[in-house]
C-alpha cells in the first residue's frame, strides 16, 4: 500500500534514516582504536529495499547487509581507526539534505492525497 | 547491550558524550599532576588514558562507544638531581611525573572537537525526526 502511494520515496526515506545511523556511529567512534568506518551504498540498499517490498518477505535483509560497506581511508592511522571526521561530516550533511528532499516528496504526495479526499 | 534497552540515535549520542567526558577528565587529571614529584620511580605519577571500545547493536545497526578501561601509560618519570628537595632519595634524586603538557592539551582539544561533532550530528538528526513527525 505505502509503496504504491509513495513510490520509491518511502523506501528511500528508510534507507536515508539507516544511513544517518551508520554515519552517526562513525562519528561516535572517531577515537575508538581499531574501529572501521562504514557507509551505506545508497543505490544498492535502495534496490534491496524495493526488492524486499516486492517479495513481501520481511526477513530478507541479506541485500541490505551487503550494501553496508567499509570505508577506504585516505590515510591510515596508527591505531587502525579509519574514521576521518571531515568525510563523515560531509557525508552526514549530504545525507541530511537528501533526507529532507525525500521527506518533502513524501509530504507532497500526502498533500495531494488530502486535497483529493477533501475535494477542494 | 549493556542495559538491555534498544539503542537509538539519542542513546548513541549519550554514550559517545560520556565516553568523551571520561577521556577529557583523564587528560585533565594528567595535566593536574604534571610536575608532581615522588621519591622513587615506582611512586611517581603515570599518565592515564581512556581507551574506547565499540559496541555493536545488531538490532538497530548502530555502533555505540564506551570507555572500556582507563590505562596507565608507561611513560617513565624524569629523574632530576635536587638534593635540597624534601622528597629527594638517598642519592639526592627526585622523580617527576612524565606528563607531556602539550600532548594533554591537544588530547583535550581533540576530545572537545569530537564531542561537538557528535552533538551537532544529533541536533541535525533530531531536526529531521521532528520534521518527519510534523508532516501530515
């Protein structure tokens, strides 16, 4: 139902939200020795999400896990930590903006629908 | 996880902030003890360091952080010849804590920076969550 209503945007919003969590985890672990920074491959995660919606199987998260990749650091640090705060900040900002954009698409859909229901 | 509650972005931020606080306190303690003197190498103050560990939460996919243990750095104290010192040993030496003040200051600055970064990320995330909630 929600997939028909919002199209790709419902799934995109979920993936954006998940990516926000992953990036926040990286920022939280900026000083943890041996921590490997991760990021979500957005296109792959979105495809997996859409496939999961079509198959209507809730336990199909293998594709989503495959979309969670490790970052390659520009310069490796001595303690094995691969978080680079500037990159994480940039990715976080980009993701927040994209989340906002997706959210406004969803809101637009909802507005259209409410207007149609009210018959204004 | 440590307390059985599901990990959200807010608790992730909370844990990251307390971990940074421990780290900052450790560095501040080292600074406070810089220049402290003892009468033997064993009694001299050794700087402490907070070592973080990552905590993976499978259910939410978030990785929070905790300051696992405070470790004493094996920095040898500096031996100084000062026979007039009340704590001087039989040979007239005192042992000064091996604290590198500039390194500690840098540690505090880095910790503060990461703390700020986490708070900023949390604020952005909260803003987005509120926007999502308010949409009708």
